[in-house]
C-alpha cells in the first residue's frame, strides 16, 4: 500500500475511532432508559412473549395499543431475540454501529457531490457531532431515523445516475422511506420530498418525451406504493382490534376511548416556548402536580387571569387527574388569551417554539438544569450549556453557508437532490409550527443534511467539477 493510501485510510479511521469512543462514552456515562424507551421496550417484550402488540397488565393478557408505530418495537424485538429481553446496553451498541455507518454513508454522498475533501469534512463533522451521538445512548427512534434519512438521500443520488428505472437503488430508497415511516409518522414528509424529487428526475426532457411521461414515471409510482404498503397490515390490525381507521399513529398518543385534553393543550400553546415548560408542565399534566411558579409570567395577561389560573391548577393538583370539567375550564382560559392577542397564538409563539427547538443547548440527554442560564446557581454547567449552544449554532451556520455556496454553483447540476433536502426541511418546519410542546430532538433530523451541506464550505471548486464530470 502506497503512503498516500495509508494517509487516506488513516483520515477515515481516525474520525470513526474517535466517534466510536464518543458514543461508547455516552453509553457508559449518559445512558437514558426511561420514558418512551420503556414504552417501546414493553411493547417489544409483549410482542415477543405473548404475541400481543401492547402494554403489560398485572395478572392478565397485555392490553393492545396503537400509540406507537411498529418500526422501533420491531427493531427492539430483534435485538431482544439475539441479546436477551430488555438488554438495552446491547441495543445501544447496535445503534452505535448503525450511527457510524450512517456517518460513512453521508461522507460517501458528500464525496460524490463535492469531492474527496468534502467527504472527509462530512465524516469528521458527523462522527464527532455530540448531538446525534448522544441519542445512541437512548433506545429511541432518533438514531434509526437519521440513518434512514441518509440512506434515502444516498439512494436518490445513485438512482439519479442510473437509467432511473426499477433497479437496486430504487429498492434502497423504498426500504429507507418505508422503514422511516414505520418509525415515526412525520417521516411521511421525507417520503414526500424524496418521491417528488424522483418524479422530477423521471420527467426530465432528457429522459422522457411528453407522450412517454407515464412510462418514465411509473417506477416512481411503484416506489410510492411500495413505501405505503407496509402500513397496510398495521392499518388492518388497528381496524380489527380497535375498529378505527388509523394507518399511522395518533397525534396525541392515545388509544381509542382515552380522553385527549384538548383544552389544556390549547391553553398551553397560548404561552409555551421552551423545553423547560415541556418537562415541568406539559409532561406533568394528568399524573403529577403542576406548580404555578413553573409557569412564566407571559402566561398571564392580567392579575385576574393569574388568579384564575392559580385556582384552576389548585383544583387539578388535588387529584392530578385530567377531567372533562377541568379541560373545559382550560379551554375557556385559552379562549380569553387567544382573543387578547391572536397574533401571539398563531404566529409569534409557534415561531418561537421552532427556534427554541433548533437553537436551545442540546443538553436534554445530560444532567444539566433546565434553567441552564442561571450562572449563580450552577456556573460550570451554565458555561457548558452556553458552549453547547454555540457549537449547535456553528453547525447550523456552516450548513447555511454550504447551502448558499451550493446555490451559487447552480446546485452542481443536481437540483433534484437539493430540492429534496430543502423540501424536507421546509415541510418539517411547517409541521413543527403546529406542535404544542418544544423538544430539541424534533429538529435533530436536520443534522444529516447539515453535515452534507457544511461539506461545501470545505470543498475545492476543482474537486466539485471533477466529481461532477466523473458522475457524468
């Protein structure tokens, strides 16, 4: 092996080894086995042991549920079968391998688009990104969702370079989009963006005359059908079990017949912005006390409204149970606040929640207080959180500059892939504007795109031209 090849392998191996060490450290020191992890784990265990997709009930057959799609429980069930039931450390190690493979795939895509130097930049940026690495240490859908995004985009680029018919890259795209959709319902946005880009490619004049559009477009139609096909057994099961039409998962994660506190959630949207309110108020409702001191002053337009809210929370805290009567009172309070300032409810607060999800320090997986900015209480952790926020902002800035540079280069002759990436971001932002609760992990799906776009900053123009000519 010649020295140049050795240096290349070293530059590939080094970020992967450092990335592996970072992820193993998160698994050893910051593993999170609670909340949604236990929900997914319980479903997977009952599916394996009892053949019931549902929750454990003492002394009786598990209760069926439809609040979670089967993609991640299927992954957990496979891991439990191989490594043992509820062996979550093994699950996290498998996720570690998947995440590093996704880093390699993102690097390969950047290399095909922008050259070798860009590929190395993407590998370093993705392998050493603590925000995506930390979710390896949580048995949740995030790591697999990120891998599906990268796989779908890589498959789209390879499919673009072929005859754009039914070939192996079409099936790679189908697998990535279908499994992403089985993981989380909002990943239908990824399918919409990628399939739209495929349709634009199939209908390009170079590949299709107007009279033959239907012939060139049919592989895309076939892909769309195959992406939706795995949802059919799930929809049939939900109809047979619950007698409801539910091909995805319900928005409010409730089974049929369970109360949805729409009044409380509407009131919550009249003031909520930050992730701290999600933990202290939103997640506590219907199960734990809510302290009025945890609610910011922007939740009260007047002293009388404060007194009304205080009395309402006091009544709720007596039982910690949501009731229709309480929900009606929250609805009335929400109506008052929306009437006071509709612009705040429909525009200002949704945008503020989106920005909070994007730019808040991504320390939710760490023992960092929610009020991280209070330096007098915990100065060291406040400084760490501020540095984490700066690093997060740096990733977004690099991605934005890379997007601008790529646009200046006319998308490198690949507007379809650029359109898929931009379309996915726009669609996801539009959906996030409708959410009640702010959670930073909902914008984690932007990072695979950021890794690839940021590579443009480090790419040489000559490498970009060379990679384009080689693909041609």
